[in-house]
C-alpha cells in the first residue's frame, strides 16, 4: 500500500507539471486575446497576470502595463483602467463619471468593450485550430479502415443485421473515413436511433441501429456511460497517418474545433435533461491526469489535449455567468436594451452570485475527482 502511494505521488507530480505547462499556454493566449484587442481600441492595460496571488516575477513595459507571474498558476487576468479588481468589476466612478479618460475601458462603446471580452475565448478557439492544423500537417490524421471485424452476439449491430466484413460508410449522413469516426459519433448517442450505411460486397445497404448505454471505466478511477453498437475492428488493423497540406490542415483544424464545441454543448444538454450524469464532470485533478498521460505518450498527444482544453476553456468563459466573459457580454446586452449600464451595486451583486456559482462548480468537479482517486486507492488496497 505504501509503495503504491509513493508511486501515485510521483505520477501525480509528473501529471501536475504537464497540466501546468498546458494551462499556462492556454491562459496566456486567452488573456493576450483580451490584451491585444484592448490595445487596438485604445484601452490602457494596467496589468497582465498569469497566475494569482503574490507576484514572483514581473516587469513594466513602456506603455505602463505590469506583466507579472503569480505564485498560484491556476488562471490569469488582464486589468484595465476603470476596473475595480482582477475580475473586471467596474469601479463605481467608472460608470458614473461622464468625463472618463480616453484609456478608461468604460469610456469605450459597447461594441468595443464586447470585442475586447470576446477576444479571450476567440483566442482559445484560434489556438486550438492552429494546434490541430499543425498536428494534421506535420504528423497527419490517424485512420483505420472502418471495416467491421466482429459483431458481438446480442448487440444492437447484430439485431440490425450488421455482419463481419461490412465497411461502414455513413452514420446519420456523416461520412466515415476511419473506425475512430464510428466511436466519435456513436459514443455520446446512447438510446438514439441512427441510420447506418454500409458497403457489403460492393453494394450499399442501410440499417437502423439504437446504440445501447453501457457503463465503462474512464481510465482515471471513475465510470462513464457511453453508447455502443457492438462492433469492433481487427486487432491487426494498421493505423495510418495521412499528412495534409497547410490549407487542408487548417480546414480540418476548424472542423475539429467545431466538433469539440458542438459535442460539449450536446453533453451539457444531456446533463441538464438528465440523460447524462453530472458525476462525469472532471476538475483540475482529472485534467492533470489526462495531461500527464498524454505527456507520457508524447508531445503530439499533449498538444492535442492542450487544443481540446483550450476549446473547453473558451467555451466555458462564454457562459452567461457574471464574472465570466459571457457574464460581461450579458451585462452589455442589458446595457443596449436599457440605454445605460447597470448600476455598480447591481453589477457587484451579480458578480458575487457568479463567483458563488463558479466556486460551487469547481467544488463539485473536484469532489468528483477525489471520489475517483479514493476509489482507485481502495481498489488497489
């Protein structure tokens, strides 16, 4: 037991370093998106921080911006002139003073402020597109022929009429180029009716399949529910990597980024409607484990995880929750409708509620992480 704990500690340290490496890149890009668009719009940036808490290193540029590194590397912020704090809560004077300085963030139009806010999540999406594009251009797209080797007895595929040797061409109209495409489409769609087109003896055939829901290990001590058709590929199947030219790679990078966004929104919808369990949500420990395992597989896999995490952070920040970027956009929408911004007190209370919601979500996700960790410890004795 003690040896296992030591091994887990060393592994966790490696995972943590990989996680911090990935997170620092993502946070910097996100905040730089806010920063550069603010500069373009003439906003004075007082500080640009990666990490929270006491400054351990910093420098001031010729524009008066303090660039600094905090001791707690779990986020970052950009503070503009007119902000009361790092969460960009406006000072009461910034909202009430009609003679604000030209560099004051709140002296800018609603459109300019919205552009500054959107620039952070947009930078995350652009980062993901670029990482995916580089991966597709340098390493290539992994693919395995989507040919069925075995059909599990009693599975939805067997009941539908799928047979060994069938080449799956389309699922619900989506072209299938690799066996991985089958898993990507089917796994989140348990209980839904899918139309599967296969090629059998050179002839197209269509089948209706309803993937069954099955609980499997997530590889990190927890359980997740996924949809399965009951087909598998040949173990001897060769995985090929097809490199793409820069234009193709960029287009595929956009497609992959959009796939993650749409897939995330679909999962959130299923959690809200009760079709998925919220216990599948992961927090910083789960992200650290995933990053560490990806790092063990190589720099390529680590960068793919970084791209996925960048998309997730950009998407979460667009949620209409005060304190997040989406909350600021919500305030600006209200300002457009009212013809004037909400008062300082109203915004402050909104930020308090938003802060509580974010803390509750972080606590819940971390609790899920700890539950998985303790489950793993008890399983291994």
